[in-house]
């Protein structure tokens, strides 16, 4: 998020809403975007949903703004104030204000907005939007989807059901969020573990510690198989590769970081990687 004094050259996204909910505002915004050098409106994003109305016994698609009538515009506050002097914006377009600052504005970073738009564009059907502060959002691990149509999308892992995989929440600050369809567990890479209060005052969370203990046990089992048979069987090799993909990018601190690094090193050894290959994978993991 940005504040009102942010550098105008960074062109953050301002969060707006429409009083009327009229989607014809999109056509006007498209025209303003085409004339960005004079209007200062460089981009916009209007989340839509499609409903079906029955007319003359036929089901007819009907587009409308999502609940809240959100409109995101990449421009400075001054440019939008000028825009609001023109019809139809003078009667419909309003700033969404922070609850703690009734006269302020809410800004969204370009990285956040591009991630949300990318997720929405990859969905075949209506995106499932909601306000991320609602009870619908179960805060979990920060992840990245590795492959498939949602490859590159980063967000919060909502839930995992074994090999069925999990759904990823892509939040836009505390304004809006979109939920992806279920993604295979093997395609989800953990980037940061959910923060859970540790009553023992350690430098790591109890949730993180539990996950790394499981990873350590898996790594020791794979290493023992390698030492016993000289090589991993096909299923064990696939498991090792999956663990490396999912866990190698975790950013941890304290004692748990050393546990994590040792577990990853064990897996690399079990996979039969050479010393130079291990150094390549392992170079950023040690304190």
C-alpha cells in the first residue's frame, strides 16, 4: 500500500467505486486510457461478473460490476480529481476511503494489482471475489503455483486436501481478494510459512517447526534408502523432487533455518546430486 505522499512517478493504483454500478463507465475509461498522455489515466481494472437473466424464455448473459462496484485506476490522485469533474464520473466515481482516515485514499501497488489481474484472466468462469478481511479467508502459508495455467501466481494457501491439492487466495491488500480453483499439491511451492504465535518465546513459530520436523524426517528416510540401496527408487526420487520444489525456497530464521537447510541438503545427497549441483541449489540457504 502507498500513502497520499507517495511518488507520483510510481503510478500506484487508486481504489475507487461507482455509485451507479453502470458498466458503461468501462468504455469511457478505455477512451481515457487511449489518451493517457493528456488524461493521466494509464490503466484500469474493473472486476465484472456475468449473471444470466431469462428474457422471452431465453437465458441471456448480463455483465455487472461485482459487489462493492470496485474500480481500480492507475493514475495520480490529481488526475482522478480532474476526471471526476467530467460526466459521467462527476455523479458516479468515488474514492474508497480507509476506515481510519475518512478523507484519505487507498492505494494498491502495481505488483499486487498485476498478480490479481493475472489470476482473474486465467479463469474460464466468473472469478470468486470477496473481501479478504471476511471469515472466508483462512490465513495460511504464502505460496507460488509452479506449473499449469496458474503458473507464477503467488498468494495465500487456503487449504490442502492431500493429493487433491489446495486453493490459493490472491489478495489485493485488505480491499479485495480472488480465489483460484483447486491446484495440485505437487504444483504448490511454499515461500513463507504462516505466522503462528509461539507461547514458548522461540524465534520460530510452532506451525513452522512442525512442518520442518516432518521435512527432516522425510529427508532422513530418503537418505537412509540411498545409503542402503545406492539409489532411490522411482517413487522416492519423485517424492524427493517434489519436496525440493515445495520447500527449498522457504525463508526462515533462528534454529529452524539450520534444521531446514540440513533437511534440504540430505534430500540433495539422497538424489545423488554432485557437489557442484548441491552447491548451486544450496548456495542461498545457509546463514
